C-alpha cells in the first residue's frame, strides 16, 4: 500500500505543471525565517553570603538558599541563589542586564548588571557574641 501511495505521489508531481512548482517556491520564499536562538545570558551576580562572629578570622558561609534577587523597586523576587555544602556561602546567579536589589544576610544592595558583566557581592552579617 505504501509503495503504491509513493508511486502515485511521484507521478502527480511529474504530471503537475511547472507553474505549480514556481508557486510553491514563491510561497517558501515568503515564509518568514525563524529567529536564531538567543545566546545564553552571560551576566549576573556571584559572591559570598554568611555570618561572622566577633573575633573570628573568617565568616562562615550559609548552606541552602542564601541570596535573593529582587526587581529595582525591591518588591518582586526575580531569582534566588543557593549555596552548597561543598562551598558554603558561595553563590552564582545568572541575570539579564538590568537594575536589581540583592538581599542577603548583610542587608540589601542595589546593583546594575550590564551585558557581559558579573558583579561580586559579599553579604555578611555580624553574629552576636557568645552563641
């Protein structure tokens, strides 16, 4: 059955007038080309999030959700950063160019991300003594 259908299709193409072929090629020329895929975003924010005890030489990093990115008005959360157990406190969040507010243990910090730019943010809070 498939062989017969293929033969019928081939014969109909050979018998159809060349004018039909020209119409088909013109229709293909009018079909808009698909836009090329967008390149990956090459900008964002990275850094350290954690707390430091008085007298400690180095801060201790947070594990889990450790940084939050909000819109410029500081109202809508856009993204969040996670810090792994393997690298406590270290985060990296890909962001499109724009204005944002980074919220972390050390407070809020407004930033502007430009195309191709990575901004280093350190968000450290001072922990109470004796805990």
